[in-house]
């Protein structure tokens, strides 16, 4: 059975490791060889089979220059992480920390000969309702923390659009925000403490469940947003707040970009809504193509506003927003107290990026500006789009000036690709010229690193580099992310940091650096019909998917249940579908949602808490469900797709799905990771 790229090398043929610095002994506990490291870790923690490590080479940014790791280690404890880091320090091997692999800036892209340290199995969560805190390991999904807090009528506010499948560790690494941050703040506002493994293998504890603590420097905050370059977080203490009140929702459309951004400024001057989002015409049309919910395709822009003030006050606030929108030229204003209607519009915003991705390959920006400059940024992006004749769709957390322009292009059109990369660079430069930032919440990663020196300036970059050198003198932690990767012959000692040299050697900003990433990519493989074929992630084959469909129908017949089955790949794209006669459209749609839920969350659909099912279903554009019958398809812990079974009662669907996994020889659903 084929589930990814093939290679003749076995697990017993250890690949060679890359050294980024001279070896330095770390004591008797440090392993000196990969085999010794394997012996120190739980069985199955170390993966060297190229077919399986392929799944860990790239993150959601799909960096074409991703390296091939010598090994992937799936840690289960702080002690496992310490063993890996001590080994890396003693051998000079680079380590790339990885959570759920949802980075949009290449922050967890693998390095040739390095180790990918996956924290996906570290998912414990403990809630203390008295102190209103959560102690969680980094591999737990954002949604899982929300669910655990919700059981105690508490709430964890940070909510990236990917909250159903992004990890808390990744959120902390990039200081993630989300739709509610205009009122409730970003990740750093909720981090009270953490346990961190340093580059020499020591584990330190910072902060804790205390609301006030000014003893010493604020090292806890130093690690938030550090993108795995200063240490590896293995546990975090998060502040929780009382459960959010049901919000009132308003949607307004505008005939011009200027009128929409003027309304945003008027709203933020008067009040602090719990949500204030923006979508331009290309984004509106992409979302309408997906949802068919009747959005105004001719509108230049749309804003979505929510107020979660107490009963009575929310209505007054929404009435004020209505007046401000109308006075700034809104074409139409709609408001509702109904939570389902409100969630439908939030769904439209949450699926904006996936909807635009279906229009072509994208270059995703994360630029932010001071609020008074939001109009100039949005209008400037429109001008850049027209001048270079490329589609740029803009969505934004408008209430805090953080925008996500998506430059869309056809990768097979060389001229269009070059224009797209040029536009990407000009948008970055435009934001900086307006007093803005190159990244508001996605992180610098590898993809934006060429612009960092120009944005920070030589002195500030030097200070950043000195901090990096002090905590990671060998440069083994996520080299090439945020900071330049250090040459193998250039170790840094505490006495002689290389900050100034790094600043002087920083690459120039602009589109050329970004274009080089695409130009240097290996030539893509093509099918017999000339279509590009990618093997970046192990994916279920059509033959295996078709077999799973047939098995589903067969198992259903055994128990007298008419069934339909949907198989999706890890990117949630349909691979195979089949059904018995007489299935309703509802069952067909439910099987799709079950499959996508299992593939995206890497767990059975039934494990999503029922009380959150409606919110998740609406909040993700109908991709997810909590109804039993969806299971991830995994082999030796590597998820290659998702199976959704519908047609019977939920327990019957779940039993059929489990039987199909057993017949395929796949991992049982409860152990798939």
C-alpha cells in the first residue's frame, strides 16, 4: 500500500545529521548518537523512515525549499524534549520545534539533516476554576483548551481562524490573535507562566498562576512570539475569563473602500466591540462562491461587528454602530440578536482564506498599520493589485489594523508569478512606509525573514540577535527562522556575540528575495496529462480510498444500515465517495463533514463536545460536526486522510467506521494522532 514517497532506506539505516556548530559535551546524560537517543526515548518516539518523515517537512506555508530531516521525534514529556535538545547541543544538530504544522510563515519548516521535534503528543490540559487558569501542554489544540474551559463556564478568548486545528504551542510561538482580539487581546495577554527547555537542555519554570508578579525581568513574555528560536515550551499556564455572553451581530456593506475604513475608524473612536472584521470585494466574492448565502457581490467592502455587552447594552451599542455605518455611506446594514444568524456571518469570515485559496496559489501577507492608516493601506493594496494585474483579496481584523492580503496567481504562468511576488514585496514595503509592521500575528518565520532587517533597523536587529546568542549560542534552535541561520564555522560565545555581524549580513528586503524562493524550487513532477503532482504530505491513495468506501457499504449491509462514505485527504479535499441507493442529501453532507472533522482534528468527530457542536459547525463554514461516524485514517501514527460514515444512527455509523479501519489495517481511531 502506497501512502507517500518511496525510499529504499529503512529505519535501521540512520541518515547523517547536519551540524551547525562544533560539538560541545553536555554531560553524561547527553546521547552521542541517534541510536543512543532512540534508547533514551519511549518506543516509537523517533521516526527516520522517509515516507513518514515526509509529513513533517513542511507546514501550511508550503515552503518549496523545505529540507529533509534526519529524524522526527514525537515527544511526550518535558524529559523527552530535554533528551533531544541535549543530544542536539552535544552534536551541533539543528532542532525545529513543531506543533500542529499550521504556520503560515514557514516557522516549522524542516532543515536538511536536522531533527523535527514534534510536540503533537503533548496534549494534557488541567483547569483550575478557582484561579481561573489552564495548565496545558503545547500540543493541545486551541479548541481543546476552549472546550475544557467551557466545562467550567470559563473561556479562553484568543481565537485564530484555525482554532479547531492549531496548537497552543504554535499560538504562543507566534503570539497569535484572532477575531476577538480587538476587545480581548492576543495570546500574550493570557500567558501567566510556562516551562521552557533551553538550548543546553535545562528546563526552567517562569511565572505561574499569579495575576501579579514583577520579580526579575519579564522572561515569560520574552518567549511569547519567539517562534521556537530561544527555547522550547513544554507547558504553559493560561489565564481564563468568564464565559462570553451571547453577542449581537451587525453586517454592513459599503460602495467604496474609503467609506468602509472611515466607518471602522468611527466605530473604534466611540466603542470597543468584541469583533470588528473587514472583507473587500474579491474576498466577498470568493466566500459567496463557497457559501451561496446571498452576499452582495457588488459591494466594495463588508464589515462584521459584534457586541457581547450585557443584555440591553449590546443592543444600544449595535444601534450606535448602525448609525455610524449609515452616516459613513453604508449601502446596507443588517443586525441580529439570533446566535445562529450571527454565526453564519462569522463563518463567512472564518472561511475567507480557504475560499480564496481555491482561486489559485496564494502569497499570504500579515501586515498591520496604526488604525488611522488603515484606509491608506487598503487603498494602496488595491492600487498595487491593479498596477501589477494580479488578484489581491484583503481581509482584516479591522479593529486593530491587522490585515491579511492574499496575492493570488497561477504558478504555471511565469510572468504572473513574478508579478505576484513583486506585488507581495510592495505590499510589505507599503505597510512599513505607513508606520506598520511586516507581521501582526503570523510570525516572521522563514518567508518574511528577508524583510526583518529593513523593518527593525540595524540597532534593534543587533539587540534581537544578542538575545538569541545569549540563549542559543550554538544557533541550534530553529535556525533560519526570524534570524539568519549561522554558518557552521561561526559559533557564538557569550564573550563575543555576533549580533552586529548578523545585522550587517542581513539580506535586503523586497520582492526579489521572495521570488528567489519560488525560482530555486525543484522542478515539479507532472502526471501523464501534464498536471503537477505534489508529494509534500503523505496522502491516502485513490485505490485505498475506494476500498474504504466499498468496505463501508459492505459493513453497512452486514448490520442492515444504508450508508454513504466520504474520504478526504489531509488537505480536506475529496478523494472518494460512495453510497447505497436512497440516501438523503442530509446524510451525504453529514458524511463529508464527518470526514473533514476527523482529518482536520486528527481525532474522531464524536470527541468534539456536543455543547460546542453548533458553534463549531457554523464557525467553520459547515466543515465540522460533533456527530459520531468520522474517524482519521492513520498508519503508524501518520494521518493520511479522514473517513466519514453517515446513514445510520450515530453509534451505528461509528461502529461501521471502526470496522473499516480494522479491515484496512489502519490505526484504531482512539490512538490515531
